[in-house]
């Protein structure tokens, strides 16, 4: 995390960091759902329309949460600059109240967290 010399970041930075981390992870979840919807549509399953409908329902709920998060970002002055993929994992940079911050996830964490988020959406 980069902080300008002589200034202190806001106390709320932990809450905002968690919000940005969830936002980045939900972006990954959307990509996973897009992929799986394409796969279900092209494979020989017994109930392809049912499976595709279920996945699209999950996708719609994730997209609604992402839209709500973007609204919160505007209210809090958060701007997600980029999320770069590498062989090791995912690194994201964002700005919050004039400070630039960076965090990274290993792919093993991304996979486990994406599964956890999808499971949570399924039981809602």
C-alpha cells in the first residue's frame, strides 16, 4: 500500500479495501459464470436450458451487486484503476481519497474465494 509521506490514510480504509477486494473478486465470478454459461450451452446435457437459466440467475444477482458497489465507490471517492493478471495471481490498484493502493491475490486464493462467493449466492 502506498501512502504519501506526512499524511495519514483515513480510518475507513479497511472497509474500503474490503469493498474493493470483493468488487475485484465479483469481476472474476462474472467471468467464470460467462465461461460456464457458454460451456453449458454447447455440451450435451439433459437439461441445458435449466442449467443455463440457473447460471444466468446467479449472474444477474452478481451484476446487481456490482452495480451497487460502483454506486458506493462514487459516494466514497474510490476508483479501481486496473486488475492485472500474471502467472502468480491477480494484482489490483485503486485510488481512495487521493491515495493509491495496491493488493494482490494468489490464484489459489482467487479460485477458493470465487467458489465461496458462488456458493453463498446459491444459498441466498
